[in-house]
């Protein structure tokens, strides 16, 4: 706009000057003034572009700052909600009430916190206040009431009696009471979910998980219910957010409840709202997506009308709308999800991120590393540096679940069915040992041998860096037989093994070449070098479809994620990781469908 106006003004001024030109032979003045005006116009244009760039950068900074503040606010809400559940289970109803009230002050529409507050206040009213002489007899009465309700499968009444009992005497038959309380909360939560009372179901399962981890089925059902409920919170309020969450839920669980119909209805209603706002082109796109799901003459008519207006009208922007950040696919990264660590120079530890094939990037957790995807659920297990333990989290929710007591376990890896876990743990002699256990407790971990960095393969074999009587290197072992594993390489610096989908190839890193490089190892024999740079390349991980290997490298002076074909061809950088990655050799990448 500025350049057009300047040209018009320059034309008028030129015509005016031409009327006053001196006769031939006298000095001409038109050319110098013409150049001056052009210089002024160019300077003004540069200033406008500079101001626009500064304004754009400022707006982007405000937007990302607001997004970070919202994430921090949500983390605070989650922390107080979880603390309220723990206090509720411990019979500390006043503390539970305070936590839930705090959540509701920040988020008045939080129905789970409202339910927790109601439960805490109800139990405060019913809480007995006996004399010390009567405590013993009252605990026995409450235990008998709980047993009767438990036997009758009246799970909510059993849970209520047991929490009152724990409030009176935490040591009274502690193990038995806790087991009964967990069972009651678990069964009540699952029953509520079955009855489609999602908030009640989530609330009771959240109380249960505060006592001990849930099994895979319950954790999945709780996760699905929470995601479904989260999507419905935006129904009629923020259609784009509702659709995004329903799309994610439908992609992972297409048969869950009425998610298909909900997604279709949301797209139609979003199109209607865009029409009302005069946004005909986006409305056409929303209707088109709905029609791809269900054929409807009425919706097709709406789409055609929006398309016709879109052809001849200028869309009217909605006021007050925040920019929508649409993920952009990263060239070469076309399948699954990749978990990776990023060093946080402020905290001095790593944070865990996830990259998806559509270009979406999520920060999974802070103070976490050594990730491993649970193959069929979308959850990731990792080393929790904050609690010195192993934890699990669904990236879309960002609510970690600690699986074991803090004892320094590292390099967690899950069997393909998710039922067993292998990990490394330092013994009293400061040596790493490999252990295997059931993922969600119930069995004592069994020692496999000296080693670290285990990786479970698709056929049930375990690869790790370890030592036998003759040396150290990559060892492959079937943990279900009584035979010792087979060592396939000859250096303790051969590590970070990753299985190819077929189960016959391993990628690993080694520094036997003088710097860290990536090798391919055939389990039947034979080694091939995959990278040859003079820089460091490491932490290889196979694509779940076998199309390539991802790894990290500092070949360009800073750390980044790279992809390379299985033959070592076509290396390309896909994501920057920053300048620092201290102790990177002890990290891990994980890639799943």
C-alpha cells in the first residue's frame, strides 16, 4: 500500500515540475528531484516492513508466552488435584478440601475437583470423633462395615468406610485395608465407566492410582474416558479444540463410545459457526471433512452454498481469535512417533519430547529421559529424574504415573505386549545389572546378568550391553529359556542397541573407529558401518516400518536429529536439539507406530 501511494504522488509531482522546466540549454532539475522522491519512498517502505516484522515478532512472543503460562497453570491444577486425591485416601479430608478448593478457584468449571470437594465435605460430616478409648472398637466396626460392603460388591460404600478407618488409625491392618481400598476404588471406577458416568469413573480410578498403579486395561479405559471428557469440555465453546481432540481420540480408538458421531457432529457445527461469522471458505472445508465421514444431502447443500460465496466474497476475519498453529509435516519423517531428550540448560537435566508424523511436537515431561514407547497404547515409559524412579505418561495428557519406588532404575524397556519390563540397576559394587519384572508389579524382579541399556525386540529377545566370562559387548538373550545370552561384539562401548522390525538386525553405536559411529549387526553374524562422519553419531533407533534409522549427531556444530536409509544413503537433518547434550551416550531415542 505504501509503495503504490508513493508512486502516485511521484507522478503528480513530476507533471507539476514539467510545466516549470527551463528552456533547452538551461540546467535541468527534474532528474535529481525524481531520485530523491524514490529514495524517500524506499526508506518509508523499509520502515513499514521493519515495524511490521517487529510487531509480528512481538505478537508471536506474547502468544507463545501465553501458551507457556497456560501449560504451567494446568500443571499447577493437576498437582493440587492429585494432592487432594492422596489426602482423601489418607483420611485427611480438610487438606483434601483445601486442595480441591484451590483448583476450583483457578478453574471453576473443573468437574473432577468439584466432585472431590463434595466427597471430602461429605466425609467430613460423617467423620467420627471418638474418644481415644473408643478408637479401637470403632475401627473394628468400620472394618466390619467395609467387609460387608466389599463382599456385597458395594464398592463406593466400602471405600467410604475404609477411608474413615484409615483416618482413625493408619496402622490398623494396614496392608489388608489398603488392598481392600484399592480394589473398592478400582471396581467402583470401572463400574462407573461402564455405566458411562465418566467423571465418577475417572475420579475413583484416580483415587485408586494414588495407592498403586492400574493394570493396562484400567489405565487405557481411564485414559480414553479422560480424553473423551476433555473433548466434550470444548463442545460449543471452542470447536477447533473439540475437533482436534476428537480426531486424536478417533485415530487411536475409532470404536470408543460415540466418538465417530461426535466428530462428525462437531465438524458440522463448526461449519455452521463459521457461516454465522461470515467465514465461508473455512466453513466449506469443515463441511467437506464432515461429508467425508457421512453422506448428507443437507450438509452437501450447506457446503455448496459456502463454496459459492467463497468464490466471490472476501472472508471476514473473526475478532479476538488466537492464531492456530497447524503442524507441518517434516520431510522424510512420515511414520509413527519418535520420543527424544532435549537438554534443559536452566535446570541442568533433560526434558522429554515427542515428534509425530504430522509434524506435531509435544513436550512430554520435564526432568525425564531414556524413553520407551508402549507399543499399542501411545504411552511412554521413561526414567523419572525428579523422583529417581521409572514413570509412565500419555503425552497428550502429561500426567506422569510413577510405577515403582524410587531406587535408581534406568533404561526401561517393555516387551511388545507391554506385560514385562527390563531395566538396569546399579548394585552395591557400583556395577550395572539387568533385571526383568512384570510391568505393573506383582512379582519380584529377576536378575538376568551384568549389563545396561537393554532393548526388547519384536520376537521376545533382549539385547543389551553386558559382559560374560570372556569379555563385554552387545549380548542377545532369550529371557524365557535357561540358556545364557550370546555376546555378538567385543567392546563395552558397543551400546544403545535398537532392533529392526524383523528382529534379525540391530543398530548400535560404538567408538572403536575413534569417534562415535553407527553400526548394523546381523544376529546371525556380520557387522556393517552405517555412518562415516568425523563427528559423533549415536543413539540409533529403527523406524517401525524399517524404512530408515534415526540418530543424533553434532556434525554441523550443534546437536540434531537425523534420518538415514538402511543402506547408509540420504542422511538428512530433521530437527535441531541445541548446542549442549552432556552425557548423551547415556540417553535413548524410541520410535513406534
